[in-house]
């Protein structure tokens, strides 16, 4: 296991590395069963999927099916599986937990309060993720500093205090243009909702298209203040941030 001193050294060492170099280091340093790419099927994660499979065709890639995803996201899963001949490790929330919160709060609980929305995220995303990550030494994420005000402190290599393992963010310093240029150049499958004004895509009831000039994240949990638009998947400098 990497200690905190090693993390600090790795931050410096990896700061000038390309995403491919960082991924190659990660899959080479950690044993194959102890490192995995987390994919929400967003553009960043699709880029990382293409990159990591070129390095290791048998790399572990997982995604969370919350039960409320848009059909276009399922289409992206299917298209990606076919293109790369892979099988995702798909995580699901516990059905009993989902039943309990919907019986008490209703199917649209997330619109009623921030507490309700966070509870929904906790049940559908955080709990299955925490269970999965407990068996890993490192996970790879598509976080970028440019994405939101809560992500400016992201490092390419971090210690994840929230889940107790190493977090690798190869695209931390990439721009939106960098991501789309890679997708087009390498013919990477992407969620077609991006073509209809959806720069950031999560669960269907919590995602909408954005207007020209609006922040890319403004379509996620649009009824909340910007500094509260996170669900707990990520923590940077003690602050929760959402992929």
C-alpha cells in the first residue's frame, strides 16, 4: 500500500505526465485485480476507457446502474461493449434500500430537499461504490479541474480519504476541447445526449439540457446552488465533489 509520503512524491512526478503515461504507471504498479476504472459513461470516462484498453485489454472497468439512467446511457454501454469487446462490472444498489426510501419519500424525493437528494445518491451510488472500492487499492476517475468550482484542487494522483485508497485522475488538467478532440480523432463512442445540449449526464430525473452560455454542470441538480451540486462520490481537500 502506498503511504502519504509516497503520494506527495507521486503528485510531483505525475504532474507533467500525459494521461496515457499515468494510466500505464497505474496498471503496471498495482496488481490487476486491485485497480479499476470508474466509468459514468461520460466523455472523460469514455476517453479513459479507450486509453486504458489500448494499454491493457483486460483492464477492469466498472459502472453504477442506479436504476434511473437515461436510455441513451444504456445505449452507450452497449455500443462501448461491442466496440471494445468488453464486459463491464456493473454495480447496483440494494433493492431493499431503494424500496424503503421510495416507500417513505416517494419516487421523486430528490426534488423535495437537498437531504432527500443526497439520501437518494447515498443509496443508489455511494453504498454500492463503497462496497466495491473496499476490495481495491486504487481507482481511476475522469475528474477534470475545469469541470466545476469544487474541482480546482484535483491532483493527478491523490489519496482518497473518503474511501481509503489511491485515486488516479489522468485527465485532471485537460480541457473540454482536449476531451472532444480525442473522441473524434479516435472514434470513441459517446452518449448521444451530448449532441442535444447535455454536457453532463447523470440520472435521468436529475439531468437536463443546458442553454448556450450556461455552465456545463448547470444541467445537473439544477434546482440547487452550485456549491451543493455534489453527491459524495469524491472528496477534494475535505470537500465532497461529484463526478
